[in-house]
């Protein structure tokens, strides 16, 4: 890559950093597209994060920040402006500085998931969706599904308070949405989402009862460890359409690029150029 | 370059950044040598510098910082430990974090200049040197010449107070050194250094009276705009040995690399790999 005194910086802030994928996707794209920008991995512990974010955005060549674990929630307190997705999700993974120097935050995990669904032809307005797992990524997906106009959103989390808190935020920002809490029975849903980590380890149980999946359902996954998780294998065997975990990652990058004011591209170009094996 | 979650960061902090050369030298070297480190240009205005430096060194993957204009002097207040070169020069261009998290500073502008002289065969212990210009770079060169054991150091600056202040610091840290202030007559010196900006513009006067240069003198230059400045041309015409301005830049990088604990190399390798035309 050509890095010089005109290079714009995108801070990729999290801790630990060893599993970071974004530098391996964005930087090859910037290089191939001739964009003078650079994703810089920054390993930052929680105590240092607020000061780092402010200092970074005081730089003349700061373009934006990709926020990841464990900072997605604490970022909210540092923003001057938060998108509805951020407010509903309760977390933020994208920050930029506007023309007045204010910090503006958005959340693209759910947006990436939803873009993937749309491109696979799933009609979202009025759809009935079940989200199993209401941690950070589940909240983000629920927020974006609500933003995309689903009619019914069923939420399940073994920690019922997490699901209830998400339901309250959803009802506040999306009063027309039907929100249910408490069951993970997938029968009859147009869309079923695993937003739990179940599937990362070989001996994990399935996140939901696959025998109850309706054959016409669409099943999406957030686990990225393998392309086809046991859940997706089972869903496909029942005739469901599926979305793999890494789609959420690659589909959200064009949204990030637009948010940062950079020339954007397609998930296919990003996948083809990514150096994830490196 | 391969940038991932294990990449070590070297912040290159200054303002403005558009003339930065270091990313164009270090990063190609890191790439060719397989060193997972990255020089990141950071455009930082003075008001934001102290907070940025602290935040940067709180990062888990911070390796070091290259400090440039306008922060080389203010860095001193932020250090826990300063080398003798920093104390004499009154400025700092290299910072790292030690094992206890303390910020340690050094100054390599003068070191680069002195390494260049040594490699050209100039014996420095006991030598008589004249430094014309006692701004930041002149102070740094004087500090390193003193550290290298010159016997006599003559200082000149049209702002006499600058030369006097430098002389005071030199006498404090190098009591055996003879320090003279006030003349820029180059006659009889083993080494004559232009540390003024004269030579950057086509219509600049010469920084000193070249007719008074002794033919056996060594003449060094800090101006990098052209390899052979009018001073160096005139000095060479009189039979002097010369050192061009960019030697200071390339000769100091191996010192920086060692300071940062990275595998080091030669100025020749760095010059050959640099993408300064890019």
C-alpha cells in the first residue's frame, strides 16, 4: 500500500486485536481501488477508550472508526449524535466526525445482516422474524430488521431481561412493530436468526429446535467460525434458504464506506480481495 | 503490506503531514523485511498533542512514536525519561514505552548526522566543529557532536540567545567540551555544519563565507531540498568533503529501529527501498 502524509485513517479499535478481520478486507480494497485510506488496528483496553476515541478524532486525517469488542456499548456515551439503529441496538460500531466536529455514530452489524437478506430476495416489509439471542449482535439485527419494516419480531434470550429491554427500545422507536418475547419456537416464521454464539464450538447444542423449522423459512446465522454451521446444515436439509455468518461482515462494509464518505464497492469485490488466509 | 491484529504501530505525529517522508521509507522496509509493523501518519495540532501521545502509548500494540514539527520541544514535558541528547538538544523526536509503562525519549536527528560523518571516515574525538544555526536541528547536531566527543564546538545563530542557551546546556552535560559562541567564520574547523534553512530557496544567500572554508574541512548540510546545495557545491569546489542533507534522515533510521526494538538495517537498504518519488 502507499501510505503517505495524505493518508486518511480509519481506527479499528478493540481488545484483544488478534482476531481482527477488517484490516485484511478494507486495506486490500483501498489498495486495489487507489483510495488513500488505511484501517489501523488499535488494541485498546476499556479504561483508555474514551480518551483514545477523542484523541483519534482530533487528528486532521481521521476518517472514521470501526468499533469492536469490548467498546460497542460504551461508545454511545461518547457520541454527539446516534442513529436510530444505535439507539435501538444499544451499541455502536461506526463513528465519524461531521463538518462541525461532532461525533456521529451508527451500527452496521444488523444493516449487514439485512442487506444480505435483501440481496437473497427475502421480502422484509411485514415479515415475521424470530431472533434467538439478544446480546450485542442480536440487538443490532433486531434493530435493523425493525428499521427494514418487518411486521413481527419475536425475541428470545435465556436472560429474559435482555430480551425485555430490547423489546422496550424497539416499541419506543418502532410503535407499529409487533414485538413478542419469550419463545424460541421457530415454527411459522419467515425469518429465523441465530444470534447466539452456539455453533462456535464442535460440541455446542443447536440454538433452537430445527425439527420445528418451517421448510419455507429463511435461516440466518451470525457464527462465522465455519461457513455452514450445524444449524445451517439442518435448515438447508429441511428446505430452508440460509445466510452464512460472514455475509453479515462483508455486506456491512459498503455501508461503512458510504458512512465514511469513501468510494464504495460490492461485498463480492471485498470477498475476492480479502486476505483472510494471510 | 500485511496489516492485521498483530501489527505493531509507530505513530508519526506532526502537523502538517503532507511532507512526511518516514512512512515512505519505514513501511517499504517493514514489508520487504517481513516485520509486522506500520508507520501511521497522524496529523495532530499542538493543542491535542499531549492527550494523543498518552492515548497512543496506552494502546496494546504501540511500538513507538516518531515526533516531528511542531511537537519536538513540547514532547519533553511528557517524558518520564529523557536521553542526554534530548536534554542538550531541548527536543525529542523518538518516544517508546519501557517495560514499566514509562515514556522514554531520545533524539536522533543529530545521531543521524553523526553516523553519516563517522561512516565517511571523519574522526570526531577531539575534533573542532562549527554549527551555524542553533534552531531545533542545530541543537540536535551539537548535542550529538558533543556526545561523540568533539573537543571544540563553535555555535552561531543570529539570535544569540539561542546559541547561548545551547552553550549552557552543552557545558552542563559535557564539562570537558570547549564551547564558543558568536562567530560563523569557518576557517580552521575540521567540521562545518549548516543547520540553517538557507539553501531551501533558490535566492537564499549562502549560510557562511565559503571563501573562508579550509580545504581540508568536512562540510555537512541539513537542507534536503536538493542533494547538492549551493553551499555543498562551493565546499566541494574548494576541496572539502561533504555530507548531503538526506544522509541525516537515512542514517538515523537504524538508530530509531534499534530504539523501538525492531530488526535494524543499513541506510543503503532504506534508500534503495524508499518510495519517496511515490
